[in-house]
């Protein structure tokens, strides 16, 4: 496969904690990607949060130390930072060194064309201020699976993404709207994309300290500036940690209810980002996966409200 662009490969930041099996599966898929050997890889391993995690964290560290890639660098935290702070500081560090980044968490599995996709998009939109991020994951819409070009959508996704220094420089870990705007019905409709996903509630939970989220504030930052993101018509990676991890749970029904589509096998075309693909927003909003995710988010919100009332 020929390279779809002429540029250096972007650095890859991987964030890991206590799941060796997941991390190993990610690394194996990454090794199959075109561009793996040309990419700088930085693995951030967080410190143990509690005594019960120490053995699993140590196992992850041992595994990472066993890797012998010449393009690999490992950064191990001596104390627990949590995903929120790990992502914020780690992305900032890599961005300051390289000016762009591909961000992966340890529960992802990549298509062989994933790095080609990310790098092609990073190159194509490097100087386009309308584009703030590149996503590797998109909810499954059968009508979009074979769409020939990438999509321009008015939000961002946290399951495998990329960005540039010009966008990340605006990120604040506690970015939030004014209270009167946050409480406005119009704000909810706008940031939720007319019911696509309860992003406003997610931001509210983070603002209130009920969840430790970096993503809610990155999403709001993009929203506040009227930014857009590039999405594939079909995902170039998948998440296998939804039922486990910091924000997952054994009772999460996503993996039982949502059938995984085959990963994208060729890099889509990248066209001018002048228009948002609102037709795709409509399709995404109505798709089965989005309905399941809204249900999971609603149940999670109810659980947090019940715990807060005790």
C-alpha cells in the first residue's frame, strides 16, 4: 500500500494503567499497521490508585519493559494521576515536542490502515482552523459504512483520536460555560446535537466532580470555538474495554447489544471541510448504537444522582 501523503508519521501516545491483556492486544494490532516502524511511540503508565491495583499495574510495567521497539519510549508515573490528568499532561507534553499527536487508550484494537488514516487527515487539515480533531471511531450506521469520503462532524470522540498544537493550545482541563448558558435549554439542544448524545449532562457531571473527565472539557472547548472533527465513515478502530476500566462497568450492555462492524480497510477520501455533514448527524442520531449509548448514559446519570442524594 502506498503512503497517501508526504509527511513524517505523527507520534503515538498510549495511555495504560492496569490491564495488560488489553494493552498487549492494542500493541499487537498497532504492529500490523502501516507506519508503525516509522512512528514515535510513547507509552504512559499511570501509578496504582489503590493497593488492590498494584499487582496489575506492576504486570503492565513489566510487559512494557519487555517491549524492544527502537521507536518506543516509556513514561511511568510514580503516583496515581488518574486518566483525566494523565491525558491532559501527556498530550500536552507530546504536543509541545512534536506539534501533533495520535492518542490511544489501552483498550483499543486498530485496523491495519488506522495510522495511515490518522496521518493522512493530520496532513490534509493541518492548516485548516475549522478542524480541531480527527476521530478513529464512529457509531455504526449501515448506510455510511461504504461512504467514499471522510465525514465532517461538529463534535469529537475520545476512542482513538488525533489533533494539532494549534487546537490543543486552547484546551483547559476545567473549561466550562457560564452558568446562565449551561442552564439554557438552547445550550442543551446545541451541544447535544438535538438529542444525539447527552454531552451537556456529561459536562455537568464533570463540573460537579461526579466524574473525572478530560473529554467533556475537550468536547466543550471544540464546541465553544465552533470547531469540527474528521470522522471515518466506518470506524478504523474498536473499543474492547467498555465493560471494564475507569469509566466502564460489568453491567454495561453495549457489548451485548451492539454488533461490531468490520473495521475500515482503506483510507477514505478527504475533501474540503467547508460544510458539516448534517445528513450524517441525522443518521448517527437514529442508529441503534447511538440509542444504546444514550440509554447507558441515562442509566449512569440516574445512578450518580441517587448516590449524590444519599
